[in-house]
């Protein structure tokens, strides 16, 4: 039979692991959004530069 302090420590460990999991998920979501936005950006290139580089 577990004593009170062991049950309390296990409860804290469970809550800490759940919190760390949620934090990892949120961090991953923010990172994916940022990387998608960066790769989705396409700068406009003036036509004159495109024509001059092809000659």
C-alpha cells in the first residue's frame, strides 16, 4: 500500500508530464505555422531583372 507522499509525488509527475506534452504540442504548432509562412512567401521580381538575366 502506497503512503500519502508517494501518491502525491506520482500525481505531480503525472501533471508535469501532461503539461510538458501540451507545451511540446503548442511549440510544434507555432513552429510549423512560422515555417509554412516563411516558405509560402514569394517576393515579386521586376520584369526588367528577369529579362536582363535571360540574355
